């Protein structure tokens, strides 16, 4: 399956997936006066509630905890902290107010038969935190945040989600829409989320890893750092995919309408992704339809090894898109685009055969201002391969080890 097919299915089913999952409409406004990765603490006097799988209380007090997370959320006032004890919770957790949901001893949210394990939804949920959980078994995404800001998703294990893809009767976002195949999402998904942080999570054995999209407005000023994203068999490890058709108008970015910009992808490990399809990069920045935009992002200090596509990939698929001024700096990329090892294209859309470290490709028009420096690329045929990228790549500015063709620019 090519990335063209993957983007087509995501773009066409995005609205269906959203309405089925949370029923929200409209785009969030960007929060002002805050910086990436910083989150306000719990306000003075905010309550703490407790949850335990053996709980029998109705007040969620420490000595009388509630039995379910949802029961505690129903009682929680904005700003509350909910402490969840070790155990298994078979529920779909919906956060629609500002809370800190903290797991002790890595409790498991078992979401088999549910759409998502955790949903952080709407402007009122801004400032929420989810930390310390195992989230697994969801039909769609394990953790989905949408139309919110200033959230932190930290220290969780998100594994074995997207199970709807294997159902006998495909439903919701997993179901095909005419000729476009379904897509059950990724393990962890930020949809139109700003000024937020996703850090120190393990995201493994889902269809794909961490996904940022912009269906309802921009996804911007976020930090994705120190995550281990591994063995997600069908899609990319970390994906910044613009699905908006209005983020660019008359050649100019329209941040109020959409786009994925000013995000920092820092010090993540993205290994062994997309091996079943051959269409999963370590880190992908892309836009599908005309009007999409993924620009001014920084991909720095990451490691990508043994992925189906190149370690870092940028794809511009249509006219009137903005994928300019992205920075790819100080990454270590080892033996990626493994589809190229099996006699298949390492990147079907770009037409690149063989293994590759970095691929920058535009089907229509030029991509400007891409910075590629300080990267170490090992054990591939093509080190850096570009087509329709205006800026010249300096071979001396990057390190190549066991690379047959260090730099190719077309």
C-alpha cells in the first residue's frame, strides 16, 4: 500500500471518524501566552479523587475509592486530580473537563469493544494530563485528543489498539468508504490540538504510532519528545499529516483554518514501523489534498531504524500545499526503507528503489527552505534523496556510514 492510498483513506474518513468518536464540530482557537510543553499546575484547593478496582465507595475518597474511572470523572470538578490504583479498568474514559488522570503502578485501561481507551475532547478539557497508564485493545485509537490545548500525555504504554481492522464486520473509521479503504487510526492521535506535549510514552503494536492531524483546525506548537514508537506494523512511527483543504489559500498559509506547524519532534525512537505494508516511515511529514500544510516543524535528535520507508520522509502530493521550512537536524537513521531490500520500491510514491535515510519529494511544485544538517545516516543505498526541493543539501553537513549514494537531488 502506498502513502497515497493511506492519505486518501484518512482524508475521506476523517469526518466520519470524528463524529462517531466524539460528536464535536468546529475548530478550536489557539491559546495565547503559553509555550510548548509547559502546563499549569493544579489550582489551589482542587480536590483529589481516588479509584481502585476493589473500590466500593461513592465519594471517591482515599479510604473509600470509586471502582471506575468514569465514576470519578463524573464527580470531579475542573482542576481535580484523579489517582488510579493498579488494576484493570474495562471502560472507555472520556475527559471533557480539565483534570489530571494519574496512574499508580501502571493500571490498564482495557478498551476491547470500545472506540478508544482515552478521549480528551473539547476546549473545556484544556490543561488536562494523562500519565502512567497502559491503554490497549481499542477498536480505533488508544488515546485520542481532539479540539483541545495545553494537554500532556506522558509516561503511558499504548499498545495493541486499532483492533477494528481485524473485525469480521468493519465499522466506523475502520470501514471502507467506496474505493477508499478504512483506517482505524494510530495508537495515539492529536487532532487539532495546540500547545501540548506527548512525552516518554511507549507506543507499540498498533496499526501506526503517533499521529498529528488538522481536520478541525491547526495542530501547532506541540512537542513530541522522548517516546519509544516501535513495531507498529501498518503505518508510520510518527506522522504529521495535514488533512485540511483550507490551510493554504492563494499560496499563503491560513493558520486559523488548519495546518500542522511549529511542532517539535525531539529525541524519539521510531523503529520497526510499517513493515507489513512497506509504507511506514520512521517520521513522516505530508499533506494529501490541495490546501494542506505541514510547515515550520523541527525534527531533531530522533533515532529511526529498520522502518518500512525511509527514516525521515516528506511528501507533498498535490498543488497549493505548504511543506516548506521544515528542519531535519541531528537525527540518527539506520537501515531504513526496508521494502527496498526485498526488490520493492523503498518509496513507491517517490519512485525510489532501495533503502534510504531521508526522502524529500514533491509531486507538483517546489518545496522551499528545507534544512537537512547534522544527521548520521547508516547502512542504506541512498543517504539523502530529494526531488523538487529547492535548497541544496550539503553532503559535508551530514555524516554517512556505509551509504552507497550519499546525496541525490533531482
